[in-house]
């Protein structure tokens, strides 16, 4: 997404439900890629929720790494 849109009330990036799910799944896949010599992200997206201000979806993250 080149021209990212942000919520005016929360200043968070807007996603469609599908895009949010893809971002979360991609982060989980990359976290599980232990055979790859990549540094794991310290903060990973955990879930998405619908914003009452902009009616788009935002991601929530956790500093605890994904345990899947």
C-alpha cells in the first residue's frame, strides 16, 4: 500500500478486514520462519478491531512475541 490512509481520530493506519487479516497472517508466518536467518520482530500484530470513528479496521500489537 503506497498511499496509506490514517484515521483522523486515532492516527492509526486504516485496513479493510481482509488486509488486516493478511498482515496478521504474514507476521505469524514470518515469525515461524525459524530456518530463515531473519531477526524476529519484537512487536507483532495480534488482532484487528473495527474503529468506531472511521469504520475501518486497525491492528493491535503485543510486545510479547507470538507463541503459535
